[in-house]
C-alpha cells in the first residue's frame, strides 16, 4: 500500500500543493481541469494531469541540466512533482518570440510577426484586476522585488527561452511564447517554479503551424480535439504514448 498523500496546503484551478515530511519540499499534484478567462470557462479533460505533469518535469529537467535554477526535485507517479518550497512572487512572466494572443489583441502587430529580440512582459497575478501588466518600477512600489531581482528574473526568462526554443526546435516545433512563474528559495535566490507545459506555452509545428497547446481549447475546440492536441505534444516531446488510460485526477 502506498503512503497517503500529505495535507493540501493550497489548491488552484489546475494544481494542488501538498505538504511533505520536509517543510522545504512540496508536492505539486496536477489536476485534469482546463480553464481560460481567469476560470470563467472550465472543463475536465481526463488524462491532462498525467500529461502536463510529465511535460513539466521534462522541461524543468532540461532547464536544470542547462543551469537554470528551478524548483524541480523529482517526478512522482502518476501526476506529481516533488519541488523545493519557494516564496512565490505573485507575478506571471511572459516571453514572446512570435506575435500571438494578447500582443496581437492589444497592440498594432500582426499574428505571426517574428519578434527579435524576444519580448518579455510581467503581469501581476490578480484575478479581480484581470492581471494588470507591470513594469520594473511597479515591482518596487508594490514591494514585489528589488531592481537586482527584476534584472535576474529577466535574465532567467531569456535563458529559459533560449533553452526551451532549442529543445523544441530539435523536435520540429516552434516556441511562440510561454509563461513562467518564479519564487525565492530559502537561500534568497530566484528559482523558476510552477509548471511549464501546453497550458503555459504556445507551440506550433514547424512547416504546418499546427497548434499543439491550449489555444485549441481557447479557440473553442471540442474536448476530443483538445485531448488529442495534448497527447500529440506529449508524443512529439517524449517519443511515446502518454500513460493515461483510465486515469482520473480531480
Ligand atoms: N499564459 C499563461 N497563463 C496566463 C496567461 C498567459 O500560461 O494566465 C501563457 C499563454 O499560454 C501563452 C503566453 O502566456 O503561452 C502569452 O499569453 P498571452 O499574454 O498572449 O495571453 P492569452 O492570449 O494566452 O490569454
């Protein structure tokens, strides 16, 4: 018999954070829910938890190997990651290589435009205020981070972008944009936390521009199309079918 899981410390739309015997370590348990528009649209997609947990572990392991500090410790079957407990910043950091999504909606730029250098944006995580964009001065006046930390966060984001773009290119995929979250470790340093997978990235197939991420759901795809998209992304990255038959993770 496996040990019961630790107490739930917090629960978001797509993950639960669980306690472990070590207060410096947490367990991130992925859920099968899929949401957009700050949770206004939400569905259950059986198998997504397992797929996204594996893909997050895959990307975080690559980042660790290439010298980006992340919270990742190890994968825990079937849909969890053991991670360092971080003091998370309530900030989303977006990095864009190709214009899409909100950049195209809010600025006079056409979808598909190549962005060189990549564009880095910061957003305050605040559903009631619809996640307002932050500049570097806002970090200071809101007491979120020092100037040095903001510089470090930008450096880490751009390095993450280079590493993930190369890793995806090697699989015939283009990294259009992605979101990361960061936090402070017990050593006071900045680490990449949270998840990195088809929920937090835009990925297009080289040559066809076929969408392999959550945009299929955002654009109103059926649950079958959305699940197939997540399965295809898993297959392209890990070279095998995801172990999702009969899984249920709520
Ligand atoms: N993103 C995310 N969580 C959010 C908002 C955006 O993971 O709350 C990701 C999104 O998947 C995309 C990138 O950040 O890869 C840029 O998203 P954008 O600002 O264009 O907003 P969206 O159109 O995705 O709402």
